[in-house]
C-alpha cells in the first residue's frame, strides 16, 4: 500500500508541475517585458498586470462557482474591457501563452487515467486491509477457543 500511495502522490505532483511550470516559465522569460515600470494605459505596466491577474483569477473563480448572474448585459463587456486594458502587455503574447496552457493541459490530462486507477487501487487495498484486520480478530477468537478445548471430543 505504501508503494501505491507514493506512486499516486508522485503522479499528482507531476501533473500539477506539468500544468504550472510551462506557463510560469513563459512568464519568467518575459518578466522584464511584462513587469516594467513603463506607463501603461492607467498605471505602470507591472501594476496593471498584477491587478489584471488578480481580477482574472477572481472572474474565473466566480465563473467556476456559478456566481455570474451579476455579469448580465453590458456589465460583462465592461468587465472584459477592464480586464483587457489591465492585461494589455500580456495579450501580445497570447498565442504563446494559450499554446503553452493547451499543451500542458493536454499532457496533464494524459495522467488523469493513471491517477484515477491508482486511487481506485489504493481504495481496494485499504478495504482489503480493513477486512483482514476484522478477520484477524474473528480468527484469533476461534484459535484461542480451539486451544482451550484441546483434548478428546
């Protein structure tokens, strides 16, 4: 069981690494371009990118939670306009960033099946161990009763 658990943890860490390391690498290589103190539309570029990133995470989280009723009609377009203005410096590299995200997500999805199989195997191993422990108690009582009744029947 310990071996299965270690393999499962290793695959999960590998999947998370595959998902985040490529995009962080792109951002790392282009950081001098993205996080300069040159003036953007509203604020220095570094501040705009940081605010835009936080705003994008907030927007993505609200979409995932289904809390997007507030963004009906023209409000959605105003929110997207603010997002695009804040993320202007990163939009120029949109193709590279989207390609990196799509590629890492595809490779990460290849690990989903082995991870699910290992989770199932780990569940079966836990169930087998619990059953063996329960049987051990029952058989222990049977063995002690047999020893006490030794002799002619």
